[in-house]
């Protein structure tokens, strides 16, 4: 757990900042997972109630007991939460802020999905023939790979995405000395507490985002 920071803890939950590259659960080809680390560090083991892709960094909420797990699982399924991500993407979306609606296949059935986005800054780095934008993205729904699919569908794939991204850009960025990472981070989670009130937690951006952080934020029209 030395690379997994605890962001918040109470009687019901443990909220962690998962690094990129750490799978949440075990499976084929997975050496060590977050679930394994929790099992080794805590007794009883905190229970997973939602997921992040292996290569996505950021906030993971776990439940300390089964009643809390049932409550939080219901909250996630009912979408009575706020989940905000940051991503570095190729180019800049037009318009600079808006909403992406695209049906996504879930177990063979097409489901409606929505991602709201806002451009925080634009930049050119590493003398590459590409421009980049730092986006804030809020999930209206939580489908598998939703953000990655949505931004790719409008021509602004996440940097480092080896499934839906610009493979030539990813290769050029790595060759020029850029981090070999998926630039997608679960930044903020806002969720109702079981006994009233709100938990609102933010996870700091990984250091490899620093070259894209806004020095002079762009102005956008809503």
C-alpha cells in the first residue's frame, strides 16, 4: 500500500488514490491488484463498490462492512453521486465546453450515456506537431470506458490511450520523452453519506500531468 494514499476514512468507508498501472481486481495477467493489497493490509478487508480501469489513476471508494457496501453500491447504481475526471486530450474540443451523448454497448445492449466536459487549458509541449487540451469531465452515466470512447468519438482522444487513442501521437509523445501513461485521472468524488451529509474528496493529479497544467486558463463560453 506504499503507493496508494488514503484520502479519507470513517466508520463506513476508506477512500484511496489509486496509481495508474494498478489493477483494481485480480484476473488473467494481473500480478498484484488493489484488492490483494487491501486484503494484506486490513482485517477485515475493505470491500470494492466500484471500479477504475487499470491505467486510470485517482479516487476509489471502498466499504468497511457489508451494510456500507450495499448502501454505496446502490448509490453508484442510482447515479446519485458526482464523479469528475481530468484528462489530457489531443487537440481541443469544439465547442470548448459541452456534452457528449453516445450510446455504448453494455453486455450486447446499447445504453444511453452522457459526459459533460469543460476545457481548462490548451497547450503545445515537447515540440511535437500536435496540440493538447486539459479537460474536466463529469460523468452523467458510468459505462465502461465511457470517457475514453466519448472524447475519441469527437476527435479528441485521451493521450496515452492504447485502445481508443491516436496511436501515432502516443508513440511520438513517448519517443519525445513523455510519460508512458494514460492521461486520465478520477479527480473528485461527491457522494451522500449513509447517516446524512456529503463526502466530497479530491485526489491530486499525478506528477506527469504537470507539463499540461494551465498557467493562463483559457476563457470559455457556456
